[in-house]
């Protein structure tokens, strides 16, 4: 199992990024959460097996159709053992 903290920069708010991230995370069996940050970024914590986390990172570099992803920062961290994937306000 792997845990990563991901910050996504660009036009990533008001484009259904969080809802789309939840759908992808659920398909991949990723646990954690996603939320919009006041600085205009989207932040997520994702836990899963190496392959699933890799697919999640690949998806984050594109995002949903209307998003314009400029940069993705990834920091590996310790597992928090999330039970599911949530969209936070």
C-alpha cells in the first residue's frame, strides 16, 4: 500500500474536478479524500496499491474534460488507513 498527497494547479476548480476524482478513485479502489483549497488548487490524499496510485496520478495530470492542469505536485507520506474516498468541502 502507498499513500501520496497530491496538489493540482491550473484551472481545476469549477470544472467538476472533485466529483470526477471521486469517480476515478472509486473505480481504482483508492481511499482518501479530495478538496478544493482557497488558493485555487485541488488537494487530495490517495491510498492504494502501487498500480492504482500510479493510474490515479496519471489521471490527475489530465483531469476532467474542462480542466486545464498546469502542474501536479506529489509527496509520498505515511499510510493513514482511510476506509473510503470522500469529497470534502
